[in-house]
């Protein structure tokens, strides 16, 4: 119980830090907020950009047989009928007859409202897609949906991509983009949002090779989280039972993280078989088969789909990095021990005085270093408080310019994790940082 409470306290501290330091803000806060919608602040957008760039480089840029795509959020409404989303993309809903709170039936432990104790309605199906209208008239003919996933944009562009790139099976198409789900129950900060961002890959393969590629991508995706610096002991792979599989799925495994509330899905890797391309071939009346020159045969490729949410990855990285410990003067400090490639700010420039010539030297260093690294210039309050601020936002290195710099042309570089300080020459700053990054 005590361990669980410590975990919950950690979650609350993460939420507080994100608001206080400019990682993540409540959406529309001055109007009272909008539930399960969040805005990324100046540091948050940098962390998010770093994670997306690492995913893109690892999954797409560094692989000769995978290309990128950026499909639209709005798509033809028939796509969602064909894909099964209109019929199957729903949650079981029950409503309290007293307080009218809407609740997911599969999350309820008792047969009454957990908020007020009132009686509940019978379970009904609630489609979680957001509906809107296209054009000037709001009628059923102009109904359209915000996409609940990015994958369908890849499937309907399969032939376009294959024809223009001349890619041979096996090959993949990946993209990063917004998705929207009208979740009945949300919570746990950015773990479950109504507006979120996905990083998805659809890897097309010959049917007999699908199982091999499924195993390959499960291992690849697990290792990607280790690249981000996530503790391996807090990660696990959980294969779905047959009763859990979606109607189209041949196999599925989740990469899970040990969140403060327990193990939760971080990413799913699914063997979707040939369901999607066959469904769209039928629905659109278009041939989405692939002609394999090696065997002189047309067939519908099978698909392996690794899919993760950017927001969940961000939450995982923050939880993994958050530490409370004693500093070199036996004072408690909060530090985000993010892997340096994730850190929003790579280097902080900290002049010990606002007076000349320290300011001129500091601004010159900032001007040169900021060409290659995201830097922050901070000359307010004591150097100890400035170190604490940088520790709290995960800045790996601080460069302090003091009065000795004027005489010896050296600065002090401080390591975030070890708090070790080293005196280095001005002309070696860039070389030292290049070696690290």
C-alpha cells in the first residue's frame, strides 16, 4: 500500500512539474479547462519533437525498405465503414440514472455508480469516433469523422506509394499524425487523451513470412524503448490471448510499462493479416493486390503494425527520468535524468554576474553553441538555484562563466547526473559537446 501511494505521489509530482516548468499545460485553462485535452508548452514541444525525430530516424530514415507518409485527418466516410470502425470501434457504456455520469461498463466493479451510488442503465455500445460535417449543410449526407487512427490513411494509399516508389515486398509505410477518440473515461494525465498523436508503421509482407516479421518487429520495438533510456525492468512484452484479439488480428503483443497504477500498454504490435487491403479492395472496388515478380503471382500482402502514442511515450520518459535525491551539499534536489538526446535543453549558459565583461563572453558562447544545440541562457538568482532549475527540466550540462574566465579563458561545465564540475577552455566547449551528442 505504501509503495502504491509513493507511485501515486510521483504521478502528482510529474503533473505539477510539467505545469510549473512549461512541459504540459491544461487545455483552455483560463476557461476552466477541457477534460483529457492537453497543450504542450515550450519544453514539452521540444521533448515531443525529439521523441518523434528519434522514432522517424530509427523506423523510417535508417531503413531502405520503409518510406514515410502524411495522410489527412479527414477522409472519405466510407473508409470507416469498410475498415469496421463504424461497427466495431466502440466501448460498452452505462449511464448513472441519478447523476447522469457516463461510465465504461468494463471498468466497473459493482452494479451501481462509483461516484454517487445510483442505479445504472443497461449496457449499450458507444462509438468513440468524433463526428463532424463537411461543407455548408449539416445533414447525414455531409457527415464525416475525425480519424481515430492514422493506419487507414496508409492502407488507402498503398498502391499510390508502391507505384511511385517501386518498393518491393517486404516494405513499410510509416507516419506520425494526430488521432481523435471520444473516450468515455479518461485519466492518468496524458496516458489516455481524446486528442493525441500516433507513430504508426504498416509493414507489408508476403503471407508466409508474416509470422517471422511479426517477431522481428516485436523485438525491434522493445529495443527502441531501451534506446530512449527506459529501464528494462519496467518494460515487458505481453502476448494477447485469443479472446483479446481484434476481429482482424492474427496475433498481437503489447509492450507494457509499469506505470504508477500498474502495468499498462505502451505500444501494440499486431499481425493484421490481409484484412485491411482486402476490405478496401472490396469497399472501393479497386485492386490492391501486389504482383510479386519473383513468383510471378498476384497476392494481397499481410500487414504487421507497430503502433504507439507519442503522449504515452512522453509520460513514460518523464516517469522513468524523475528522481528525488541529495545533491553535493546534502540538499534535496529534483532531477529529470532524461537521456541527453531527449532533453529539451541540451546546454544552459549561466554567467555568474550580469556585469561586463562576463555578459559579453556568455552571450558570445550562447551565440556559437546555439547554432548546433538547443540552449537556454539564464542569469537570474543564485547559481545554486539556476542549477536546480536546469536539473528539474533535464538539462544534461550547464556552463558557468565566472570572473576567472576573464583571466584563464576557461569555463566550468557541470554534469547533471553526477554533479561533477570540470574546468575546460573556451575553445574546447564545442568539441566537448560534439563528443557527447
